[in-house]
């Protein structure tokens, strides 16, 4: 009986932890406590999740050490990020906010160590499914909070901070539900209901980028699930996969102006390309190790002001609207190169795993990694602030190396 309660408590902790890193608590705390207390409560929750993750890692330290050894490049990169306060433009700001990297990495390591891929997909589906349902409840009960009123009127943001964030979260939700393993008709009903609700939320967010990404990812997943070669992947199949991805990428990049204009946006990606030109010029001042995590965009930064002015008077840019550029700003080309090496190794292992399995959850690493790369082309969803994307990347990078599924909690 005691073991059962501990399992229930741990499941609750995982869902709360994942939800926290999505930023969904911010609106809830504001509604329940007013404008003054959310910061204090959020900090308390953050440290509770961090300390609990570290405790559970220590309790399973042998498994944690095996997990850590799966991706040494990622740990070297994490160390560089944590030490970036040394050369930061704003030492105190970077040092203070380095705790976010500790927290995300600790929870990601715990999640990868403690649960199999099947269980991870189940937890992610539960978490974002709850997020979708709460977004519907909030939109019906308090539409002024869940639906944009002034900017982007009518666009849903749900329990998150912005419509694009909401759309991005619902893409993760749809992927998790789409790949959710099912053993009976009731689970299949739950699975497809989750896919349908997630798609409806993407449409209500009015995020065109999220909608395009959703359909591209579904097409890729259908291809891999229906036509993958069920055996050990060969160099030929690997090359074929790279060729297909390269052709699709070339087609999209070569026609990006027409595509974007067709979606009702200007060819400069709403000023993003202008910003990127200024940012990349500034990056040449510190090309190897960057400006320190978050220092380029610290409030009042001369760089943020300069980038904002390139788009319009009075605008102060909060980030680069490109996760890879922001990564380079934080830890330079050295840090970006290490990340790309870690990503590519994980990607090719995920590709191999996707071809060599009959289980839907084994496609999750490939699906998430493709989504992560595509989603960071026009948004900064990698290392900025405390976020779910870095948590899931750490989890995925470690989990894709796993050969055997350990004995874990039963979550089905």
C-alpha cells in the first residue's frame, strides 16, 4: 500500500514538474494570489522541484551515472553554459540565472533515468492533455485571460503566456498523443481524442507557424510509421533519409518568400531577418564564447536596444526569435557547435531507433528532435529562461541511447 502511494506521488511530481517548465503556473498563480505573490510562490515551486529531482537522482545514483555517460558532449556543453558568467557582459545576471540551467538539466536527467520512453510519452501526453483541458476551461470561464484581447484579438493563449507558445505546446501534445502506445479500445479513444483536441487548440491559437509545423510533422511520422524498414538500419537507408530531408529543406528554403507571403506575412519574417543581421554583426565581437547566458538581452542592455531600433522606434527586442542564434549569443560558436554535435548524434540514433522498432513510442525522440529544430527557426525555444524544451531535449538526448528498458513504475 505504501509503495502504491509513493508511485502515485511520484507520478504527480512528474506532471507538476513538466507543467511548471511549460510556464503554465504563471497565469494560475496570478489569478489565485494577485500580482504580488506569484514570484515568491513560483520560486518556492522551482526549488521544490529542483531539490526533489536531486534527491531522486541520488536515490538512483547508479542508474543516473549510467545515464550521464550516454552523452558526454551534452555535459561539457552544460558546464560551459554554467561557467559563462565568467565572461558574461553581466556577471551577476548570468550567475543568478544559471540556476535555471541546473533545474532544467536536473529534472531532465531524473526523467530520463527514472522512466522508459513509453512512460515518458505517457507522462507528456497526460501533462499537455491536462494543459489543453485547463485552457478550454479558462477560455470559457475567464476569456480575458485565456484569449488575447488587445494584440491578436481572438487568438487563444490558454494557460500559457502567448498564442505562439500555446500553439507550440499543443504541437508537443499532439505528437505525444499521436505516438501514445495503446493496448485496448479505451486507450485508443483517449489517444485520438487527445490528437483532435490538440489540433483544435492549434487552430484556436491562430499560430500559422504551429499549424504548418503540425502538418509537416504528422506527414513525417506517418512516413516513418508506415514505410520504415523493420530491421537494422544500413548506410543506404541513412543516406536516403538525409537526402529526403535535404531535398525538403532545400525546397522550403528556396521558396520561403513565396511561402511566407502566401501565409499573409512579410518576407522579412515580421522584421526577424533585419534583427538577425544586426545580431550576427554584434556576435563577431565575441564569436567563440558569446556574451554569457542571457546577457545580450538583459533588461536595459545596449545590444537589445540597438536590435530593437533596427525594427522600429521604441521597440526593445526580448530575444532573437531564433533559438540557434540565441544559443550562439549565450555561449558562442563553440557552444553552438557542441550543441549541434550532441543534437546530430541523438538525431541519427533516433533515426535508427525509428526504423528498427514496431513500438510507436520509439518514434518520439525523432519526432521531438525534428520539431525542436523546426520550431527554433523563427522562435527562441532552446536555452532561453526556464523552459520545457530544454528539459525534453536533455531527456531525449539521454533516452535515445538506452538499449534496454529498465524496470520502472507502471504507468499504463
